[in-house]
C-alpha cells in the first residue's frame, strides 16, 4: 500500500488536491523541535496526554488566535484535535444523533458532507451567493423545518477563504448570521482552517469571535500552515462543551489527541518562528495564486468567470452555459492536467459549469503550464456549432 494519500505523477499537474507543497514544509525546524521536546519533557512526551491537549500548545494557541482574530479564546475553551476534520467529527458526535438534520452551505467542502453522513445525519443545503450563505434562504429553511416539527442540530459554514470558491463572507453578513443563529437556537460550526493564509488585507473576525458564547464552535488546523502529517487541529467553543469533549469516552480512554506533535509544535512556536513561517507561506502562495490567475486569464476567453481569492488554496471557475465541465475535464486529463468538478462540492448537482483549481502544491512555472494546458483543453472541448 502507498505511504502517503497523494502520490504525484511527474507527467500530470493535478490541481484537484488542496494539499500544501511538501517543499514548503519546515522539515529541519520540526526535527530540531522534536529533539528539544524529547529533551525537555522526557518520558512525559510519550505518556497519555491531558484530555484537552498539551497545555504549552493551548496557551500559545490562545495568544496566536488573539493576534489573528477578533479576540483570544480562554485556554479553557480550546481542545486539541486530529486536524479540523477531527474537530468537526468530535462536534458532530457530541451535538447530534443519527437522523438529525444538519444544514450546510452549498457548494461546500465535500469531506464535511461525508462526515455528517457517516454519522447518519440528513444533510440539507443552504444556497450561497458570491459572498456566502444567503441568510433569507437559511431563515426560510429553518421556518420549513420548524413547521415540520424538526430542528437542525448545526449549520456548517466556511466564511473565510471558502472551500471551494475562495470567497470571504463580509463583516456585516457575519454579524447578521450570528444574530440569526442565536435567535433561532442554531449551533454554527465555523471551519476556519485557512484564516492564516491571507494574501492581502486580513480577513474579518471569525464568527466565533463575534458571537455570544455557546452559539458558534470554530474548528481550525495546522495542516495547511505546518504539516498535514502532524494531524493537529483545534476547536474553540464554550468551556462547557470542551469539558464534555474532554470527559467523553474517546479522550478519557486514550488521553489527549496529538500529545507528541502538539508539544513539538509548542516548541517550534517559541521565539516567533510560527509567525515568520506563516509570512513565508503567504508570500509563496500569493505568488502561486498570481501565476495561475495570470496564466488562466491569458489562456481562457473573458466569458469564463474566474475569481481571484484573497487567501486560501483555491480558484473557482465558471464556464459559459454551453460548456460542460465534464468535457473539459476529459480533455484536460488527456493533456496532463486535472482538477475537481464543481458538482463534487454540491448537494444539488447544479454546478455542471463550475470547477475548483488548487494552486498550493505546484510551483509558479508548473501552474503557468497547467493554465496553458487548461486553455488548450478548453478549445478542444468547445461545443460544435
């Protein structure tokens, strides 16, 4: 069996995977930090960890979130998890039961939908516009469910550098969303995995920082900023929720998640390394975004709608109505480039003309070549008249 999830082929530029570039991982710094963690904590590094997570990491993370978001969470409100997806899975386990309704914006991160369905939930889509979830649509769905005697367990959303579209929910709509959710007793699960990767002005404050305690759980990750193999993430919620999670069977049995990598990252973050590393990532990914946007703008006609995200890993393209993404993907694969079709992220299969491109894994030169291949494929896939 393979060693890693994605094994790159030298003859294919695969823009379907939203993975960080292995060349940007801080390998030497992680190795040095691991040696220091072993020296500093000795046998305790390899023991069952505190259920909430290693205190040095939690204390540093509280301060870091205060620097990049609207407010710093109390350390008691943080739980260390196995990535953002692991955090979401823990929230689902704690907050839902099989057969419950879960609301998600559509399009959305396809693995989040998979997690909800793994728990036996009925997933109901909420329409998005170019900026984010349409609040009238959310309110209308809540009304319909109420009339049917049902109440959704949660609403999953990615307001900052959305996956797959790259959009950012404006501040005024964030405020309206948290007010609406609080008034209807709706728990928001905010996926904030890309907040650190901004390429212009900082994004608006998180929903968690704007909301009243208990109405939003925010999940985040170190997968995009340090290394995905660490399997290290976090959630911030009200202390009562974090206490319930810490007292649950999973953590009570085996101790905290990510004890060793969490302490390694705590060492790594000392002296400001993490902040400097994130700045390097921002510069590198900004250059890659610009290379792909520039290449596509030159290779495709103006009738193709192309976003220019201010952060995250993804470009979102929309083709003219008479073009099918399935044909473009077929020709693109034949030309040595691949991507994710829009319907992979839709619960309603209404995104036949949309696609997602990830610019994170490849160099600017490779992305320019990918754009050239997509442009050639677009011409080959054009409908005959």
